[in-house]
């Protein structure tokens, strides 16, 4: 092998190494649209509903006293009403009077 062949082989190896190291591969999340405020609120709403179901199950299983159950349930319901009111505002819907009252209560308590 001549010096030129070795030089070409080294250059190709260097280029291949740099491409391997710095080649950017897009993740599926890179091309996915970013979550909007409405998406975040919908996820929060779903989490609150799941927490309410879990709370009811655990209360029936005897893990909570009735006072603790009612207090936690009330706070989750107020939070759900606040999230629903924000969703209504974002989508142009009119919040119901009950969600407006619950949302205002949660702002006062915060």
C-alpha cells in the first residue's frame, strides 16, 4: 500500500467516525406537536378523576375515615372544577355557574 492509500483510508475512517458520532437521529417526539395548554389541562382533569376513583375505592376499603374522605374529595372536586373552568375559557365555552364558583373558591384558598 502506498502512502496515498493510507492517507485516503485514514481520511475515510475519520469522516466515518465523525458521522457516526455527530449524526443526528430525530426522535419521534421531535416531530410530534408540542403539548398545548388544553392538552395539559385535559391530562390534569383525567388525573383528578382517577384520583377521585382511587379515593372512593380506598375509602370503601377502610383506609380513610369519613372526615378525611370528605375533605380530600372536596378538594379534588374543587380542583376539577377549576380545571374544567380553565378548559371552558380556552375553548370558548361558557363555564357553568357551579364551575365559576368552585374556581373562584380555589383561587381564594390558594
